[in-house]
C-alpha cells in the first residue's frame, strides 16, 4: 500500500472514531436504566486495568460485561472491536497471518453484533467498511483477497449511507470511483 493510501484510510478511520466518541447519552437501554452507562464505564476501566496486567481473559470478560450493562453504547462496541482489530490483529502483536485474521474477524463480528443494539448502528457499519477497505488497500487478508475486501467495503459504505450516515454515502461514492473493476 502506498503512503497516501495508508494516510487516507487512517484519516477516514480517525474521522469515524471521532464521531463515535460523542457518547455517553442519557437513558441507556441496559438493564440498569439511566445508570447503565456509568456502570459500563467502570467495567471499561477494569478492562483496561486487566489488559495492562496481562490478563486478557479477564479483560475480555469485563468488556463483555460492559456491553451487557449498556448494549446501546456505540462507543463500547467500537472500542472493544478496535482493540481486537488494531491491537490484537496487528502484525506487530500477531505474526501469524491466520491468527491475525482471526482477531480481525472477531472484531468485525463484534461490530456486526453491536449493530443490533447500538444507538448508532450506522457508525458500526461504517467502521466495518473502513476495516475492510484498509484490508483491501493492504492487499487482502488470510481469508479474503483484496478484491473481496473491496466488494465488502463498497457494500458496507453504501449501507451506512442508506442508514442516513452522510460520511458513509460520501465514502461509498469515493470508494466506488477509486476501485472500479
């Protein structure tokens, strides 16, 4: 991937994440009602603490608990998925391409699961599109060719746009022009 392509996709991911970090919003739909977001925030701190101590098993339990407490938190889904995709799925952390793909796939599946309950599911769709676009630009993954990732990204960008996210529609058009078959 050329440096301009990397910069473009990192910029798009940063813009997407900037939009994701607008929460918390009052009135979460978790079982704790209005304090669910606060309770989930405590679990996210505990997640980070467990990770810093090398206790990934415990950290992931705490992340899942945070998502159970506040399943409407778009931020929560994006944060945990970002950890799986960009931390655990990075070449610096995981050298085996198959294992790297397993972490990335887990993050993509988590984003998809979050779409069912998140306040802003269109942002999670956009995030999935950005991950597939980055994988396309890097030449593919263990499981999919660059063209397959391109097709997935294209469809997800369009879906995010159809869900009312202007950035999704814009990236769909831009991605379409840049990756015409």
